[in-house]
C-alpha cells in the first residue's frame, strides 16, 4: 500500500480590466509521509522489534530545476 499526497495553492490578482497576475505553489508529498515496505515479524523472547517497520520504499526524487 502506498500513501501519496500533493498540494496546490493558486491565487489570481486582477491588475486591470483585461490583465491578471496568477501566483501558484505546488508541493509533492508535503507531509513527507514514508511508505513501509516490510514489517518485522520476528517473535522471540528477546525480540523488541516485533510489529515495527523494517524497511521503507525509496522516496521519489524531484527533477532538477
């Protein structure tokens, strides 16, 4: 299962009768939510890691500007 979010904010300012200025901000994964790929399932007397995340899916890289 993967959890992804994106966010966009847009504001348009009216400058004149036929002229507008638009300002926008876009964000990918603004919450920085990690995706778990494996869980620890070891059960034993000394196992304190049972049920905890073992590894994560690699994060997407944003393209260079």
